[in-house]
């Protein structure tokens, strides 16, 4: 599973790093989040899915 964030959609709500700090972070002094890894470790796949479901603007892109 791969994960990324569409930075054009991201509104910097900080939900994804709050839910999955091992996968997502916020750029300092910027208005969007980013994925810390491209390939999601198996043990964090559920967390990535939860973050994607929780994103209010559906900016998290998950690919199998």
C-alpha cells in the first residue's frame, strides 16, 4: 500500500498526523501535511486507512 497527500486539497487540519504520527507530519510554517513514507508498513495500514477516512477534504491518497 502506498500513501500520499494531495497538497492542493490539504487544509492543514492536522487530523492525519494526530491519528498516525508515524505516517504523516505537518510542514513547519506551511499550510499542508505530507506523508513520511511512500510505502506503508503492514502494521500501519489500518492507521493509514483511518486517517484517509477522517480527512475532511479527502486529500489522502491510498493506492494498493
